């Protein structure tokens, strides 16, 4: 039974009426969502309507219709796909790869038709699978793949699970028979999610969205297809019987959209090759930000009468052409995996490749991102690999081709040392990135380190901009920040854009910079994740550099702002002898700062106070008292002095009590102690 038949019976039963109304609402919201991309209600509200209809149909199965939106879950298992003969062949498209071929295409049309300039409809060329959908009296009755163009496969059960394919058309003047053609595909974000799910289930990941779409459509069990995020966009009509006629392609496409069939939101009407090229360049530029993969732009003569006049060749229409983008993927051989050291010390595995043309340029290096990615993709030297270069994005190795792996390949392991300076390569907790820990010394990080050191929040050396730092490092006048302070006026004067006046000013700025503060100095060192605020907290906690350099991760974690990761970064940084040498050189060059009144754990209530405990206590052991006082931030000393905040005195005190009294140090008994410890801080 279809919705139409159900409507005819609607008067018979109020439940039929209710189910019909729910279906109409759901179809309307599907149209708003998939065709207009402009939903009127939230997903939750849609789900609620859907659940209502499902409940109704489950309670009274005779209410179900074939075109009910509830019938998308799949379940039918086929022994094989039936063959379908297309009533009108599904042709492919001729390709153009450069403007010249487009001009040639237009010239042939003008020659045959004497129409100039030619009007075209432009659509992005979706990279999926061609599909034919047959609607009879507005109801979807069959879906078929293109196959060889003459015969395809009947995939009706599968395509019924695709939410963007309407199970019945809505609106006016629906033809008796209508064959809608278009592309099934998987959007980029859906593809990523699908692959994450595949990995989580321990199943094979798909190589690309097109393969995933093809695999999903060719399932004999449609409940599997139902779980795959397939989408559909229409780009034409095969046969159309009954109903109005249409003179132009864009007019027909607009009508399709009104019937609830999704069409490309990028569809445009243009005249002449120059306008075609403008759209091509625009789409090529936006290619990477589109929701789905496209591999070119399709141009179709808009006027149906002109299309008819032009006709078909053996394989394709003469009225349409696809201007392809340069291929974004290519295969080549992986010659080596090197580590590249970034300006901030991040170590990136880079693939050295046998040169290959990708996306219109020659590529011989591609990123492998990080250690985890190399492992996940199991890429090895000697492998044949797929390289991808999308738009302006850095070329990357997408995967290796297992069938072409030579014998005796070695699993790649991340080196433990920075290739540029030999410092330890350290992986941050919970992060995929491995960093060189020789920030002050590493040649690859020199420019960044020196510039950061001299920056405004660092030692604030006026006149030492990025360009100047680059020159100093490139001419080997500066290797570490300490070398800045050894620069001579004569050396500076030889630099580009550096007159005697600027050179003198810079020497003066450097002299001024020598006297700094501990927070600035700590920030200037460029320890990963130690920013201005953390540098300040560290300076106030430790008071000077030596105790900080020797601090353990546990102690560092007591500082405000410092968690496990930052604490470990600090420990590793100061463990590198290279970094320590630079610090010594800086101090020798005269860099200095005043000590800071040590605040220690500044937030604790008894911080800054010193207690002495004497005599026998009744309630608590002496060690316990000591621990509790320390936990509140107090120091516990062994002898009384003028610096003692108070003496805590039990039974039978000795000379300490007398000394306290003589120095005017307050004496507390056990009751006072309890109050001190239990105060509501
Ligand atoms: C794609 N793949 O996006 C056609 N196509 O027209 C568009 N394919 C086509 N049109 C006639 N937008 C045959 C194929």
C-alpha cells in the first residue's frame, strides 16, 4: 500500500488519518532538511515525530505503507542483485583537463548550432557512484546502479535506507513515471566518522569516501547499508512520462527540488567559456572546504532543444563535459623516513618519495604527521604509498599499498634523539607530538629560541626583531641567546638595514636587557608550555633559578598553574646539559636578576610562619603535630629565635620555654594548638 492509497482510506479510520498526517509532516521535514538545507525543527523534534509514527505502525501493522519514512532501516537480505536494463542508457561524460579543451567543446557546439554565446548549467562533479531512481506516481519503486550504462544492478532495498532519497515525491504536477539520476556519495566528515567506527570495531578502514560509498551500496544485507552515512544529490532526469514539460535544465532541476529531490546547492547558470573558467577556479579553490569530495566541474548546455540537436556520441552526450581537477592522489615509492625539526622543536616524520605529479605539482616529500600516524598506517621504507595533495594543503602520505610491499621491510621506530642536536626527543603525556628538549641549543630552533628570548615578554631587547634575528643566525653570529650579549658594534654594523645609529642602540638595548627579572628570564627560556603566568608562579615559588633547576616533578606540581605535563617539560629541559651550558653562558655574559622573596606555597594559611614544638604532648605525637603544621604551610624549626612565630609547649618543657619568654615569642599550649590546626581557614 502507498501513501496515496492510505489517503483514500483515511476517512475510514482515525488511526489511518493520524499515520498519514505524521508521514506528511516527516516528508515535509525531510524536504526542508535534505533538499533545502533549511530545517524548521530540531533533530530531536524530528525523532519524536518519527517515534510516534513507528509506535503507531508497530501497534497496527496494517497502517504501514511502503513509502513510510519508517521503512529505511533495511533488513531484506538478497541472494544476489537482479539485473536492470536502463530504458535510456546512462552515459558517462567526456572530460576536459585544460581550458583549451573547453574552448574546443564550445566551438563544436557553436559550429553545429550557430548559438553563441552558449548558456550552460554548472555543477560540481561529485566523486561517488551514479544512481538511477524510478518514481511511479511519485512513489520510489526502483533504484539501480549505472553498471555498464545499459545494464545495472537493482539496489532498491539499499537505496531506500538513504535518508536524502525521498521515498515519495511531494508537491504538484508529479509525472506518472520519472527517472531521477544522480550521485550517491559519503560526505567527508561522515567518512572520517565511519572510519573511526571501523577502527573501533577492529574492522578494515576504507581507503576513500568513494570506495566506502561503493562498498556500502553493494551490500546484499540492506541493514548494513542502513548504518552507512550515504547521501544523494541529483543531476538530471532519464525518462519522464506524464506531467508538464520543461524547456531548460535549470528549470527542471528547480522542479526536482520542489518535489523533494536534493540538487546541488552550487548549481549556476553561466554563458561562455570565460564564465565557465571563473566557476572552475572558484570551486577548485573552495574544494577542500566543501562538505563532499569533488573531482571537477560539470557543464551542461541549458537549453533542452539545443541538447537534442547536439545529441550523443557512442559514450557521452555532446552537450555536456566534465572539466576535471588535477588528481589529488598518486602512488609512488617511499625512499626514506626522515625527521624534520620544527621551529618549536616538534619532530615530524617526513616521507622522502620518488618524485611524482600530484594535484598539478611535483612532490618528493610528504608529511607523515607523527609517530602514531606512521604506526597506524604501518608505512615502511620501500613501500608503495598513496600520496595526497589537496589544494594548498601540505602533501601527505595517506596509506601504503599492501599488495605491493617488498620483502624484508622494517617497521619504523621513532628515534630517541633530535636529529639536529642530539638532545632527548620527548613525547608529551597524552599527546602525539614528540619534541626536541634542547630548546636553547638546537640549531633547528635557533631563530625561534633567540627571537623568543629577546621578545617583549622575554628580555625585551628593543630593536631585535624577527628579521634581524634571522640575519644573525644565518650569518652564524648567534647560535644561542647567550651569543647576543657578545655581539660587537662592528659586527652589527655589517648587517643589512643596520646603520651605525641602530647598531649603537641595539648594543644599548642589550646592555639594558642584561638586568632583568626572574619571571622574564624563565619565560625567555622557551620551555614548552611555560608562558608568562607560569613563569611568574615559578619565580615566586622558588625565588631563584638554582632551586628551580634542581626541582623534582613532584615539587614543581605544587606550583600554581603547573600540572604533570608542564612539570615534566621543566625537568626535562633542565636535564639537558646543552641547555644548562647556555644558562651558564648567559650568566657569565652578565644577565642577572634580583632574588625574589620566596613565597613557597603561597596559598597555604600558615605560609611564612615558623613554629617550634617542645615538651610532652598528650593528644598527638610530636611528629604528627609537625606534619600537620607543615601541611598548612608553616616551617617547624628545632630551636627558638626571634624569627619563631610561636612555641608550642607540652608538659615538662626544657629551656626552650624560658628562651621564648625571654625573646617575647608567644607560648601556646595544647588547646591553642588544636585551635590553630582546626581553624576554619
Ligand atoms: C556528477 N558526477 O556530479 C553528471 N555529475 O550528467 C553531474 N555527473 C552527469 N552530472 C550526465 N553533476 C551524465 C553524468
